[in-house]
C-alpha cells in the first residue's frame, strides 16, 4: 500500500484528488513513484516541470549539456541568469522551488557514460526526451530488458510524435523503427516551433502519470502524431513485430 499523504499534501493536490479516477490512492502512488527523465531540453524541461508540480515523489534528470541563450524560447525551466550552467543543475534548482517534497537527482552526464540498465531498473517509468537515434535505441533496449515502461517523445518543425511502451503489453520502440525511419535532422538544422515541443513534453508527463496512477486508456501499440500547423492529432496502429530485434519472440527465446 502507498504511504498515506500528509494533510498538507492532500490539500495541495486536492484538485487532482477530487477526480474520482485518481482519488487519494492515485495521488499516493504518484508521491511514491520514481520517474527518469533522459534529456532536459525542450521536451524534458516541460515534462519535468509538470511532473514535479503534479506531485511526483522522485525525479531523476540526465543531461550533460549546458544552458544556452538559444534554449530559452522553448526550454521553460531556464532563464537568462542560468546561461552557462549545467542543465540538470539549473533544472534541479527551479524544480525544488516548485515542490520541495519532490526528491530530485541530477546526473550531469550522458547515458553512454552510465550503466543504462542499472539506472533504468531503479525507476517506474522512463521518459525519453532525447533527440538522437542512438540514445533512443539504447533507452528502449534497457526498458525492455528491465521491464520498465517508456514514454518516448519527439518534436521538430511544427510536428510532434509520442509512443508508449508497456512491458508485456505492447510493441517497443524498436518495433516502430522497423516500420519508420527515425528523422536524422536536429532542431538546430530543421527548426522547431516552441509551443509544439512543450505540448509534446507535457503530453509525455500526462502519459507517465496515467501509467503510474492506472488512469484512463494509455495508447499502446500506437504512434501518436501531432501537426501544429493543422492542429490535428492522429493515431497510427503499430502491431508488435514478432521478429523485432529487441522485444521479438526469437530474441527472448535465446
């Protein structure tokens, strides 16, 4: 059973608790949850801000980058006074000012320098907020091997996409990669409309909270895409691939 909320916290998060789908039990689950956010750029900044404010108990932030002036239009955790600081350190300072009860671990490193499997295994949900294929593949593989849920987000130009992996219940990100090539362009090269990256990051936070609270229907075996110019969401069916090199049947029989 989750640890009961204090009276102060129950009052603070009352607007969520009064939702019958959440109630005290759901908020208590959130307070005991451990969420790993890999990448504290536009996606991770928006996601971490929402998760911390909503009552997540433990957040781990991973990023080896520093705050730059060009980040400020879309990476809403940072301000001009933090330019030059490590992103995870700057984010930790801002998040602790929002919710002191949220325990924040800041890892100013790349996932390549970490034992990614051991790191993932310590958490309930992982948010992939990175912007390169190699990192996405490594994070997905670790989540599958450790049986940890993954919420992957991406945004470029006016477009965004979301994908959820739930252990033993859905296709993994590698199944998606067998059907679609991951975009190689970065936001630096192609550009990004700042509200779009924040929409996708906030949506990642919502999906993570729904997984933890067991609220509503999380889209599994599906790719969600967002068109910011046309204001359209679409959901594409993504069946599990039997021959997937990461979660396929042949892989797990070895």
